[in-house]
């Protein structure tokens, strides 16, 4: 991963967190859970078409 990709990914994450924080409190938990699952899969090397 290049520095440019890393900055772009970080900007995307920050933007996504901003969107989550603007949601009503009851919706935030689901949004954070989805984000957590996506990050977990990414860190473990899985993707939507990989291991389940």
C-alpha cells in the first residue's frame, strides 16, 4: 500500500465515522457493528467473496 492509498483510506474512514456520528443514537450501534465487521474481514484478509 502506498502512502497515497493509506491517506485516501484514512480519509474514507474518517468520512464514514462522521456519517455514523450524525445518525440518531439508536442507528449508530448497527452502523458501528457493520464497520467493525468490515474492518475485521479486511484485517483478516477476507473479503465479501472469501472465507465466511
